[in-house]
């Protein structure tokens, strides 16, 4: 099967909008593969930290992105055989990932790697430019949004459940800063594709949001 004929559902949106969870659930329901593009940028950020590379050195960050020795295995993520599944979710790594993701050389370095995830029977890709840059031909593009205060509450709850301490006010400020950085960057800014379906999950649970996405896909297939 030619790559361009393999169906793709893209789910883009801001930090903590729930797109990762929704993508996993939708992919499981359809029996498709899933791409967590944010993990690749977080892995690049972690590689920058571990390699003691200057975070402002775009070329060095791109070289690390291009040569990432990473394995995705059963929900776990390994960097050079080291399980970093939890480590890449640290706030410090996330903040740096948002910075390096704005670098054009880094985005270019990860472009082909992301597109290689498109395999039969289908792919659900979540990120910030899945529908606008990585898979512009996707038959269904979802832009998953939510009020920033609600997203901060969700992130706060997630961190508490994992045993991490965090101030809600600090998380809210951090999310606002990330939103501004993601939406205003020169290369592949966070924006809904022109043909994307906007889904606001501010007051919608996970199951209902998954159903909304699957219903849109069913409509595409039957239509």
C-alpha cells in the first residue's frame, strides 16, 4: 500500500489539551498506529540536557534530533536503551522542548522521521503541526482546544497523581507562556488547519471527546 493512500487522523492542539490521550484512545478503537510527535521534541530536549549542549545552539540541537537513538515499545520510550518514559514528561524537559521545537533545523530534522510512522492500516498523529505540515493530506484533521485555566487544572491533577508537587498558578503561567511561544513561532506555528474540525474539550470528558472524533471519522468514511 502506498504511503499516501494510508488514512491519517491528525489531532493538533495546545499543551495539556488532552490530545495525547485522545489520540491513543482513537487509535486503539480503530486498531491503528499512533504518533506522539511531542515525544520526539521532548526526547530532543532531554538529549540537549544530557549532552550539556547550549540550548540556543540550533545546529547542535538539530544534530541531536537527527541522530536520536530512540525506541517506542509498548507504551514505553527508550533513549539509548534508557527508559525515559517518565523523564521526558518533566516540566523542565517540556519547557525546553517548546523552545527547541521553534527551531527550523530541528523541525526539518524530525520531519521524515514523523512521516515514517504512516503505516497500514492507519495512523493517528498528535502534535501541533500534524495537520498543517506533517500530514497536510490527512482526510480528517482535528484541532483539540480547551480553556487555558482548565488545562492548568488538568495538568495540576496529573502531576499530583504522579506524586509531583506543583503550584496551580505557576502551571497556568507556564501554559500561557507555552501557548504564546507555540502560536507565534516563525516555523510551523500552532494553528488549526483551514479544513480542521475544531473540538473544544473544556467541558467534555475523555470518552465523549473520543466519540466525537470517531463520529467524524465514520462520517468521512461513509460519506
